[in-house]
C-alpha cells in the first residue's frame, strides 16, 4: 500500500508547534526570516538549503538526513564524497538502489569495518 507523502512545510509546522517553538523564535534559531519560514510551512516557497534543513531537524530532535530528503534536498557533503570517487561511488549507489533498509544497514556496517581496517 502506498501513501502520499505529506508536504515538508506541513510536517515542519506540526513538529515546530509540538516542540513549542514560536515561528519567530524558530526562524531566528535557523537563520531565516519569520516571513520566509511561514511561506515554507504554507508550501508557497521551496524549503531552505540542506544546511538549514539540517539545523531545523536538529532543533526538532529529528533525523537530519531524513528531513533533508523530505525537503527534496541532498546533504551538502555527498557531492564531495561522490566527486572523490567519480566512477566507483555512483556505481555503488546504483548497485545499492533497491536494497531494503536492513540490507543497506548491513552494507554500511561492512563499509565501516573496511574503513577501520584500512582495506
């Protein structure tokens, strides 16, 4: 069963209110204007940069990578990672596409062990 993903702004507003942040205070903490934040929450403008979305997620106690994806952005460190290995990283991502969350966790654990061993 598929379900429609809720708009980023709607989820942001819900979580902000749940955590008892005023619009003005939250905007100040994130580094945007209250007017812009209101427009994001209403879905009238695109979500802010990945860096600002990350800050929002941290303030709300949410997973930054998940929130960056929900905002339609890409974490700012990923392009640099891909560019360091311009053929191997895209190949790895394409091969990993379609794996389950559990399979991806296992693959990530294996990669971490390889890095730790220096292989």
